[in-house]
């Protein structure tokens, strides 16, 4: 077994603190890479706090992981020692269901293995994430990372990046489309970058007028303050797509009114309570309310390659791991532009 240093939550009421555990030895098809940087996702905090479902404790969060390969199994063909590598939200899946066979491991019908707060495919071994110094993953769930980009800024692409890239690609958003990005945070800022890169006319919808300058710097063409009735009125019926990144409660019916006929409101944020949707909000214009998770492994690699070719990374703030609780507090307040990344050398 491989002794591993980490930061873990021992329960939903205790702060993250140093913890040591053992990872499995490198098997024939495994890749071990030492973690250099790990992004901090809002879902890390949700899962530590049991906001969505009961967690598996001790819990080592982190699913935006990049590093350098230090060991490979005898049958590994895709990686060699010294390669840069990454792992996102998944470390395994059943491989045999209809979805897995279509490169949709994120929607595995038999249950995929999440990078942390989950179980391996044996159904009993807990998974531990990237707030640690090393990780062992089957080569099929390890991604190639380009050396062209700032490695720390690549880390959030493994969640925030693919979570926004995947729906934009699925709905073929691009030239000729008017795309609204709802919320300008860790997900929203990546949605703006991809939407602009794909050729869409991009508008940021935000409750905060203060974010307009940032939105424009990121490439957004327009900005609508959703607390201003006149701006909302002017935007009604104008968008082909709304990519909704907001994880707080908000009025879906008001935003649905901003869509054109046949428009699609795509949810990637996860509010804590179910939304109330009036049927007339959908009927009046044959509108759709949809959702999207992360991408599968092939699409995630496609996204990383696209980012390397087009010089797209996340806007980040680097932190020491000892400051993770402060980072969580700031994240809840929206006080980060736009993703915290842990320098794992500080572990």
C-alpha cells in the first residue's frame, strides 16, 4: 500500500485537517501521479457538509487534479513516467452499460465511481480525492494534460471546464446563437470563455452590477443586471440558450421568459431546494428546461486538447492548503475570481 498525506474532514461538523491513509499499490492498468495542484470546487464544501446526501467519512475532497506520473502498471499503454496527467470527477465506471459504451461514463447506469466521497467498483472501498499528495487511477480515467498551459490554471478545467463545455457542445451552441450565461463564478466564467470561443453572442446575467467589467474582460458581449426591471424587460424573448450556473435559489420562471421560441434553459448549477416551474413558462414558446453533468472521458480529453490549442484556462487564485477553510468562507461569499487552486507543495 502507498502511504498518502492528505487533508480530510472526519465528519460533517469538523474542519479539514491533516490525515494519513493508504492508497492501493499500482496495478497492471494503473497510473500513479503525484498531485501538484488541486482545484477547489463548491461541491467540495457541499459534500463535506452533507448538503446533498450522507457522506463517507473521513472524506478527502478534490476532483480537479493535475500532476506528474511517477509510476505505471505493466500493461499501461497511454502514459509513461514523467508525463503530465489529470483526473476529474470520475475514477471508474462499470464499462459495460449502454452509456459507458457511448463514452458517457458520467451517466453510468450501474453507478460510476466518484473521485471522492464514493466507492470503487467493488462497492465497498471508499475513494479519496485530490487534497492529497498522490493518487492511483486506472489509466482509462487519467487524462493527458498539455505542457503549453499554466498547470495550476488547468486544474479547474477538470470540473468547471468540462461542466460548461459539455452542454455547449451537446446543444451545438455557436455562431448565430445568442447565449446567456447566468451567474459569473467558477462555472460561469468558463461558460463565457467557451461561448465566446465557439462564436456565440454571449450575455452575462447577474444580480451584481459590479461584475460587468469582469464579464467584458472575459469576452462577454453584453451584460444584464437581473435586479433591474427595465433591463430584464428589454431582454425578454431574446436568447436561444441560457446556461444556468447558479447554485442558490432563483426564479426559473423569470429566466425562462428571456428565451426565444424553442429556447433551452440548461441547468448545471445545483440549488439546495427544488425549483417551482409554472407549466405556462414552458408552453408559451415551446421552451425546454434541461440539465447537464460533466462530460465523459473522451469529451473531457477533447476539452483539454481544445483548451491547449486555444489558450483557454481558468482564472485562479492560488492558496496554501492550510488556508482551505478561509477559502471556503470566501467562496460562499463569492469572493474569488474565479477558482481557488491548492498548491499541493504546501501539504
